[in-house]
C-alpha cells in the first residue's frame, strides 16, 4: 500500500476507527436453548426463535434454570464502505468483538467458523471472563447484504450467555497485528531481591515500528512499579525477545504487564502474567472480636438442639454400577430444611468406607458424582442453594448480604451450621467410616470447606479450591463489589467498619487455626474473584500438614488438579482406585 502523507501514516499506525468504521452488533439477536449443528448455517430459519438481549445473562431473561447449551443468532448488513478504510486496504480483515461469554463459545459467520474460546465438555474449561475478538477474512463477508452470525454457547453453572460487552464488527488495525506473548517456560525468574520478566513482541504487520517497551507490576491492592522505558525497533514480520527487571515492594501476588508504544499506537501483552513474590511471608492480622469463640460455641449448641430428622428418598434411576443414590432431607439451624445427594458405595457393604462431603460455589447446585471410587459421596446444598430452597429462597442470589447487619442470623452462620449438620448425617450412616470424612468445594465451597473443618473435628481431610470467605479486609482492598456499596448506602447506621465487624465472625482467617487435619489447596494465580493473596494469608496460618498447588488460571483450577486431589484423598484414606 502507498502512504501519501505523514498524516495518513499516523492514522494507519494508530488503527483509529472513525464514525462508519464499525458495525453495531448489540441488538436484534435471537435465542434458542439446546444444541444442533444445523443452527450454524446461514440458511437456517430462526424466525421462530425468541428475541434476547446481549450484555446480560440469559438467567435474567426468563431462562433461570438453563445450564448447558444454547445458541444466539443475528442477521446484519455489513456496508461495503468499510472496505475504503486505510487499515482495511492493508489487512483485508475485520474483527468481530462479542464481549464476554459465559462459559464457552464457538462462532460462525455465514456458516463458516471464525473462532471459539474455552473448551466444551467432556474436557470442559470455562473462559467466562475472556473478551471474544475473532478475525473475519474479507472473502467471508457478504458486502451490502444480509450476513448471519451464529454463536454456540455452553454454560456450566450460574450465569450464562453473552453476558457483558457491546458486540461490534470493526476494521482490523495495526494494533491488532502487534502481539506480546510471555516466555512459555520462564516468563518470570526470581532472584533474592528482584524479578526478571521475559516476553516476545510479534510484529505481524508490514510496517517497521520504532517504539518503547515498558514492564509494570501491580499487586492486588493496586500498588505498581515499572521499569524505565527502553527504545526498540520492531521489523515487519519479526519476533523480538524483550526483558525487564523489577523489585516488588512487598510479599504478595503480582501481575506483570508488558506494553509497547509507538507514535500513534500502543499494545499491551495478551494477558497479565501473574506470579507470587515471597508468598510464604504473606500475613494478615486476625480480626476476632472478644466473643468470637463464645459465638461459635453457642451456634453449634443451638444446632445440636435441632433434631436432624434425616429422611432418605431412594432415587434408583440415578444409580451407577458402584453407587446407590438417595436424596437426603434434614433439619438444620433455625429448623430449616436442607438437602443433598447421597451416593452409597454398594460394593463390599460389610466394610465401612470413607466419605467425601462436597459443597457448592456461590449460588451453585450440587449433583451426584460420576465416580466409581470406593467412597461414599454426599453432594450437599446449604440453605438457599439447589434443592435447599423450601425455607430460604435461592433468588435473588444475594446470600452474603442476607442478615449482614448482625452476626446473629447472618446467612453464613446458618450455612456453616448446615455443613456441620451434613457431617452429622454422614456420621449417622453405618456404611461410613466416621474417622475418614473429607470435605471439598470450590470458591464459596472452598471457604465452606475451610470453615467446616475448623468447626467440626470429624473432618479428617480438607481440600478447598480457589476458596472465598478468606481475609475479608484484604479482600475488599483488592476487589470491587458495587452491591456492598449499595447495601451500606441503604441505611445510615451501616458503615464499612460495622460490616467488617459482622464478617469477622465468618472470616476463614479467624477460624483456620482450629483446623488440625491435613489440607490440600488449589488456587489460580490470575484469580481476581478470590485473589490468591487472601488465600495465602489463610494458608500460612495452617499449623498442620498442608500443601498448595498454584496454576496460571483465573477463577478455576484445571482438570489435572482435580485428578491430583482425588489421588491425594485416596492415598490419605487408603482407598483402592
């Protein structure tokens, strides 16, 4: 391409989009639950499909019970004048931006697949927070005519669908052709006092770029430090290694960003690279009130006064060759009914077997396990979750705000007690070895696992993943929750300090030193839902046998961790697999 002026060159380098350089894709979508490969075809008749908005979960739009597959489709005209843009003359490509999709998607234009993010079952891996941006080659576009976009979505649990963002189709610019990736082996190298980071700049454009490289680290609390900018030249089509050396200001978990700037443009690394820096030194002060122990003593005493009234409903249609399935109902604190799925190991009935208590994430619902291990499973829903909504509604999903004005009657007082009642159930079963009871869960379920092991010495193993409910003061210094700000503003007597006082009774940080059993923790280095520093503040207070496994993941742990956890439980309990 010939560049006729310096102004044109600057516009090209910036990749700036002016009015008419993009197509709004935020309205007109149609929706259908289910899954059929024919729905990707441009010729498919979707006129009977329901209208749906993008930018919010499908649960908010009449599909509250939908987990699994669904499709979105949109018919849109793409104007031919997009081809007149300088950048398009260079790249011959558009970019389709779809925002964030919960959890997994793959996307078609006019029947041709243009991209996908996440992994569909059976090797399911969520990417619910990843921005979708897929390149669209010019030859796929029907210029000036109707085009059909089809998006296949899988939602594993909680919210689902095209939940955030304003979809659009825009011209690909130079900034889209410059990419920064991290060294796959040793992106972060530790020394005694500093951290060395390594990245690669990929210039896929046909233009030589003269720019500056900058590395910045930021901790969970938003404190940053940066390297001086270094001038570099990036040749067309070249890959250039770049390095930086930084000294984090304190123990903690950090994210490092690499930025390349040139005259009229800027590109950041594809994602921040997270790493721990002297994590074993992370420490938070306890926030226990003087009556902390008394509060939990009387809570457990009140629970003991509630007759559990265990009821088992046989569900033989859910049986497996190794397990019988029951729906269990029982009474917990406040005489509330709570339920769970109990799977009794049906082989070798004369020998008591270990049990694994499984507890849910925030707003989640538990289901029977698909596992043939010689273990009894109890997949339990505390109040307001799954099947436990008879006496406490599951909607709206605002559990952590319910009763937050006072420790007495606060939601987690009941939820923690529910989990102890679940242990009561397992201990009542003759086929369960009461000396071999484990608890596990993720996110909220990780926090419930910690809390239950702290409150009930019958828990012999504790295996929390990406646990929530940890180190509330650090948590609120590193995350933003608009709903808590609205809750505080609703009444003049509410303050951050009054909220923290209530939460201190339920902060796992204040409970964890009661845990005596072995603990096995999994966490994600890029997790900003349950920041790893809050987890380490708890983990470092554990006095007994413990191990932690960290992954370059967000708010999830990979399948390899679940395998390690199952093997750890089996080894600890001497279970043959």
